[in-house]
């Protein structure tokens, strides 16, 4: 009982600190080639991004936040006069990234929803699939994270757009299959070299703007290969993540150099 209370207190503090170092809400960038095209971020438990293109009149949500973030997203849309969402594309299907999709599809019935085929099997049955923690603290906290519904399973929904393992373009945004954090994780490349990679890597915390291993993983070697793929095959210059602050290409190259071997399993 006391152990549970202590762990819950630690989880609350960690969660609070975690939330403090997400990307701030607001307009992140205006694209050089088209100054009206903007990328927004909504700060919650997880970073949610909106690519707003007034030329095509499309508003694309990339990741949909944790269950319970519905109001946060609705308020942001209202504040920034975004009346309609045309598509939601998911970097992966974990509950903290897909939690509001069923609510969003009710609100915008014409919206397109995209996810990778590997994640769709979980999402269409509303399951929470939990990968392996990369640090011991999270391993200890995991039963409590599940017990107290800190990350809830998303309500079941169908993805109308199902990504394959090949590179694809949807709503003008390129995506690549970048497994490792989960089997169906993908990364999105925007026209100005900004990329949204979900939880493929952890972002910077506190004063650091450097990448880190994500808090959960499916396969360390796949993470490394996916990172090398993005560096080699894309023009990604800045990497926006699901948790933490973004980092740039030189930081990622340095991280690879400083981490030549994969961590041991816990
Ligand atoms: Zn995840
Ligand atoms: Zn996440």
C-alpha cells in the first residue's frame, strides 16, 4: 500500500516534469516556400502537431494526443480559427498518440484517418499495446501507469488510410516506415525539412536539445536502423518528437556517434 503510494507520487512528479518540457503550444514554423503554410504544436502529455495549409485549405493533425486531451485540442482549434480538420495521421498507435481519434472522427465525420497496417490491428479493436520500458523506473511504474489509467487504451476506430512499409505521400506530406519504437511507427517529412518522428526517439529535456532513446521500445536495432534511414534517405533537418523538445540533424549524428551500441535489455 505504502509502496504503491510512493510509486504513484513518483509517477505524478515524473509526469509533471515530463509535461513541462513538451514543445510549447503555438505556431512552430512558417514555411519558407509558402509563408502561409504553418506547423502548430499543442502541448499536452504528448506533442500534437497541426500542419495548416491555407492554399489547399487542409488542416492535418499529426498524432491525436492522450485520451482526455479532447478539450485541449478543441480549444486550440477554436483559438486559432481552425474550423475543420481534414486528416489525422498517426506516427504510431500507442494510447497517448491515438487517444482522441474516435472523438475527432465524431466531430469531423469526413476526416481521413491514417495509420500503419501493423498498428491498425490494435487500433480497430481498441487495445492498448505496451512495448518494453527502456529504464528501470518506468518498468517499476508500469503496473501503476496501467492501473491508474495514465495512458488509456484508445476507443476502437478504423483507419481509412493504411500505410504499407513503403514510402508514401498523403495530403502533401511524405511518410516513411520507421519501426523500432513500435512495429508500425512512421515518420513524416514536411516540405521545409522539418520532420515529425513520434516516439522513434525521445526529445530534449530541461536545458538539453539532444535526442535520447525513447522511454519504450520494441527493438533497439530497428530504432538505430530507422534513424540511419532518415539521415540517409530524407532531407530531415529538424526532428520533432512525441515527448520532449526537437533536435537538429547534427545532434542526431552526434547521438549516433556517442551511442555505438544498443543498451542491454532490463
Ligand atoms: Zn509510443
Ligand atoms: Zn508517446
